[in-house]
C-alpha cells in the first residue's frame, strides 16, 4: 500500500483515503508489547496505520505490512536543545541519520509517511529564533524528499507553535489535546487555512483516564474521529495504544492515555472505536449541482476540464459549457462531447456567459469553474456537505496549482496575483474566486447574477461584494478543491495581471468606498497558497511571559504567493522570480491607473526591527530538574513583572529577561537566560532557589 498526497487529501493506492491511526510506543522493556502480538489487534480495531516515535526497524515494518498497516515514522533527535546556535551538529546528525535510514527502508511497503520532528518546545523555538527553526525543519524535509520523493513528509506541530509550518512539507500535521468535542470542532477549520494548499493530518489526540473517567474517553475519541473526518482532514491519530509509556527514558505511571490498560485489558474506548463506522462526507439529501464552465478559444484546455468533471463522484449534477464566441474550433469540439449541455454565444464577455449558463441550469446550486481547471473527484461532495452544515448562500474552497514541470511554470506558479480567497474568520469568506465559486441559484437570482460590464476579470469580486451587501454570507470548504493551471508563459501571466488591473479600475468606479490609494481595502485576510509559516520580520503573539497556549502569527497582508517548487529553487530562478514580481506590480498598477483606478502602487511596509538587544546570557541548572517555569515563579514572587516587550518575558526595572529550558533524556536540563543588561538581583535569586550558574558569556544577541 502506498500513501500519496493528492491536493487536500491522502490517497491510498490511488483512491481517496482517511487515515485512522493510533500511536504505538515507546514502551518500557518489561511492558510485553510487540508488533507480533499487537498489530493484529490494532488492525481488528479498525486502525489502518500506526505512528511510532522513532525510526522503526525492518522487523516492525514487516509486521505492519503483514497486517495491512502503514507506519507513520517520527524521527527522534535532539530538537529540544539549541540546535541552531549552541549545537548545530545536532541538526547535521539528525539529517545524516534520517537520510541513511531512508536509503535503507525507502522501498518498504510498510512505510507510509515521515515526520521529521515532534513538538519543538515553544520556549526553545523562541530562543533559537522561530524563522530559523522553521528553515531548519524545512531543510530536513527537503533532504527526505531528495532521497524518496514519493513518501509524504511533514513535521508534527502543536497549537503553541502553530507558526512552525515548513513550506516544503507535503502535509500539515498537528497534535491537539482538547477535552471538549465542540472546542475541537471549532478549532479544526483554522488548520485548513494554516495548511494552505496541503492536507491536514491530526497526529495526536487523546484523553488521560487517570484524570478523566474511562467512559468520557470512550465518548470523546470517536467524536474526534468523526469531527476530523467531517472537517475534511486527511486522517486522525489517537494517542495511544497502551497505557505503557516511556518518555525520555523514564517509565511514566501518572498518565494513562491508552486504549488498553497496563494489564492488557481493553478500555471502553477501544470497544466503541471497534464499532465505529465513519460517515461518508456526502450528506443524506445531496442537492443537485449545475457545473458551469465558460470558455473563449479554449480548445486546447476545455476537454481536460470536461473529463475531470465527468469523473466527479457525486450522484446528481449536470455539466454546462458556455462557448463565448470562440474562433479556434472550440464549438466543434464541444458538439462532439457527450454528457454535457453546450451553448454557443456571440462574444459577450465572461459575466454574460456565466449568466447564460445560470439561466439554463436545472440545479439547486450553481458551481462555477474555469476552463483551465480540473475539479477534484470529491469537489461537489465536500461543497454539498458544507451547504448541509451552514446557511451560507455561496461556498468556495482552495484552487491549487499543479506541480510545475518546467522552469517557466515554476515561475508563473510562484508569482503573485493568483486567484485566491479572502477570509474574515475561519468559516466566513469575504471573497471567493470565480474558478471555485458555488452559489445557491435563489441567491444568484436575487442579486441578478454577474454584472456584464466585467468581461474578463473582476466579476467574482463584484459578485461577492453584492452578495454580502444583500445580507448573504459566504462560506469556505477547506476540503473541496480544484486544480487550477497557471499561465504557461511569462507574457500570458503578465497579460492576465494587466487584465486584473483593468478590472480593478472598473471595480473602483463601482465600489470606490472599498478602495484605498493602494488598491482594494479588504476587511479580511488574503490567503496565500503556501502554509502560514513564520518568516523574518513576522510577529508572534506569545502572551504574558510567553505562556499563551495558542501563539498565533501576526503577518502583514501580502498578495497570495507560493514559493518556488524545490525542483526549481536556485539563485538564478529566484532572481527571475523577483524580476517577474517587479514587472507584475508595475504593469498591473499601470493598467489600473490607465483605466481610472487608484494610482498608488502597494508598497509593503518593512517590519520594525526589535529595539531591544541582549547584552548578556546565563545558563542555569537545578539539581531537581527545575527549569524555566520554576524560575519564573520565583522571580514573579520577588518583584519581577511580565514584560510588554515581545522579545522578552519578564522585567525588573530596566532589565528584561527571556528564558528557555532544553528538553533532553537527562534528569537535569539547562535553562538559557538572555538579559537586556546584567542583573545581580537575578543571580542572587537564582542561587537562593537552588539554581547553579554553569556558564556565563557576554553576547550581542541570542
């Protein structure tokens, strides 16, 4: 069985597949667990995969394959220490170990996916500089992809560091522990937006039965599986198979997350999971859809779009193609197609063509896409589910660029200005691009469809604004997607962008209150195709003393922009991309200004540099293993206060402090201290409370 990434989902042996995973180990030596004993039981409980927390040996992979299980392998290395500045050899060794293991095991059918790390502690990520950590993780992922491009690779993140989203990862992986099913359900849509173009995989979710009744676990875990499936995730992982647990070399007896007890008996949760049948995404009463594709001189691309629409797995839909005055043989091609309704118009423009298709539609919901798109086979299924769970008048989803197969396509795919969605919050959209826009026919009729003044672009922006002005809301389905081919040459791309500039001028004349001098003034966030990982200059909301459980990323609103595909990411292509971006900005601005639109180009402000500088560092240890939390508690009891400077956590007078405690398998871990100025008060308090200074050095920054 081979697991692959297909847009926003996993495929197993070429078919859409939702992974049902359980974590397995690590176990104390005396636990009695073994793959021979456990894997048949795991498979019979309805799981199709196991997640392990070290690179597995061939023995485990063999038994997984024999039981039709795939293994999600996590690379265990010293990422709880400072691998950026103090000990970069840790990262180098991690890369060597990982690539060597992959070379030996890459052809094993039991191997499903790789996780290059798991939950780098938030204080250590902050200490090492988050964007540098993200870049290091991305380097590990690229190293894996170079050895075996066919195996999905990611990093197991968690909400406290949701900004660590390596751009080259094949999927977004998150560990989440929420003891309330409704809280989990409300958080899941956010992860689709963090993930961008890629699937979302829940890599840990569980409940401790030492602190909660077993019947609560038996209710919550099936709920989590159903919620993640309904949210369009690629899979979900339950933590853990057994109450036996070895953590950093220590046997843990005070937590019991397992589905089986330490004596091997089953908990009620396992019985409930064995009986659980996950519902399909298709709602009970699926509405009829009318797919509407408008084309002008699209003979070279429309056939591929129609074929993809025919392959959609949905019980009730029609395909309508409107030929807007083509002169290239499109009309003849359409007349030869089966299972579609084709209509031929004199050249009228995109809006008029879409309105004509809507007038001929018999569906309850109109689903618009472009002739250079390929809808996913589950496109309508996920849209139907979104309609069944909301009162939105219109719903869209991601439009994904296929993997580029040439340098030119790599450039036009990464260049700015691609159609994208604009979100007011995790569930409500301000704008949905016309290449992936569905709307209830009744709402479409109420606002009288698209405005015919928009011939090539801008019609979807005006349409969404008028829907919202009429009191309707727009929704978003992160699991529903279409493949959208980008322009094949730089000239076609720049011509498209000039068309967008012209459309913006028309929009400005009709909706001047929605514009500023630099262009459209969106209320929401314009999403890029890439995952929302941290970059130099971004700001993290860490909360008081850096303890916020959900530390979000504050980014400037940028144009949607995907990174260069790794196969084409070279210094020369980056220069070419920079040139293409410069041309796009100036030509789009020129066309907008030429047609009476706003005349000021958008210039993104530079992020202010932190004005705080670290002037000294300390390294502390404590005999009983106490670290940052205990140190902060003692300092707060002795006059230190939370610091408003985001680069630090505590302050006493003019002295500011930041601390991070490494996580290793040893009982005594070091705590790194950064100070804006030397503090004798800190030294005194630390010594008084049992901390020992193991090293001291002057520094200009950490």
